C-alpha cells in the first residue's frame, strides 16, 4: 500500500510521528510537505495528496492540520475522495469498514501524537466491508456526478 502524506504548519509533529509509524509498518510513502516554519495555506497541501489518491498513484492519503477540518474540507472537493476527519479509534475503524475512506485527516491541536498513531494504525489495517455500504458509496458517487 502506497501512502501520500502532508500537513500544514499546524500538523508537522503528528506528520513526523505518522511517518515513523509507516516506516515501522513497512509501508511506502511520499511526503508532500510542508517544509514550513511559517504559516502556510492547508488547501495547497491537501490538493496534491487528494489528486494523487484520486488518480490511483497512491492508495491512501493522510493529512494533518491544526484541527483536521480545513484539510478534510479541501480534500473532499476532489472527485473520488472520501476523506474522514477522525479523532478516535472507533471512528477510524468504522470509516474504513463503512465509508471506505481513502484519506484520513487529523488535527494536531485536538489530539496528541500517541492517539494519532493508534488512529492511523487502525485506519491503515481495517478493510472495507462492502455489501450495503457499497450501495451507499455508489450514492455518494452519484452526487459527485450530478454537481
Ligand atoms: C492554521 O492556523 C489552521 O487554520 C489550520 O491548521 C487548520 O486547523 C484549518 O482547518
């Protein structure tokens, strides 16, 4: 599984923690920034990750900002992206099983690095259940086609 990861200035520490986890899990990844000591704009970092997951170059994406909210809003504008903003392990599991989320977003001002690691690990190792959940995702895709 190939992962695209990025953060803005508000998510640098958790991004580094998640990269360590990906190394430990033996997963390939590419870091799309930021290389920032000053303030940057989160959509500039959400977009390259979302585009590469949407076009299949990467299997999954992980985005971190201060709250995770801006990153998730921006990523979800890209067709084919189902970005889940998650701050607990129950939701991390459920969003893979039910929503087949392909990008995980977290907020470094909301949770600490330990919980972020656990969330990412659960999210990366949980499979989509398909079945009735696939019908619901197909309906989301239909909404995307319409607007
Ligand atoms: C940056 O100050 C902050 O707005 C950003 O990291 C994020 O929380 C946006 O949703």
